[in-house]
C-alpha cells in the first residue's frame, strides 16, 4: 500500500473529529440564561407558534436572554424567539439587534435582522427569525 494513500484517511478522519469536537453546542443555554428565561415566562401559558407578531415597540420592548433567545413583549403576551442559528454576540451585550420592517408593522418568521456593535457602530452579522411562541399571562 502506498504511504500517501494510507495516511490520507487518517488525516481526513482527524480533521473531521476535530471539527466535531470544537463545534458549539446550540440550544444549550447557560444556567444564567435558563434562570432569566424561567423568570420571564413564569406564570405564563405557552400557545401554538405564530408566524408574525405585532411590532414589539408598541407594547413594551425586547429582552435579549442569550445569543439564541430573544423575548418580545406585547401587552399580556411575551413572544419567545429562537433565531435560526442564533445571533452571535447579541447575548454578550456588546451588540444590539436592528430590525427593519418594510411595508409592514410586524416581525415575521424568516425576517433577516442585523446586529450592530455598540462600541464601533459597525454591522456585525445577521440573524434570521424563526417562529414566535406566545406565552400569555392570565388576566387578573
């Protein structure tokens, strides 16, 4: 067997293993993020996911829990958003999310939003929204 052909599979295998072991674990929030999310949704009942929500600015705001979790408040409803692939840097507080609605007053599944570095003002990436899960607080 040629030495080149016998070492090539070992190199490729090692590279694949290294890539797998260094990949970030998506969907594994930190204990702090878990507590913050639990506190924000306490006493609320989840409903079926929706494609679009009203423009959150009219109802109370946005809360970033971590790179993979954003909450939007609209009256008694808090919408849970998990952007597809996350929003790198958003959870650190060093970036902000810029949403833009063109011809609509809603945020929707599939919308592309941008992050902006708060220090430099430079755009730092994009986030694509997934479906929104409403959590409703009972009247009372």
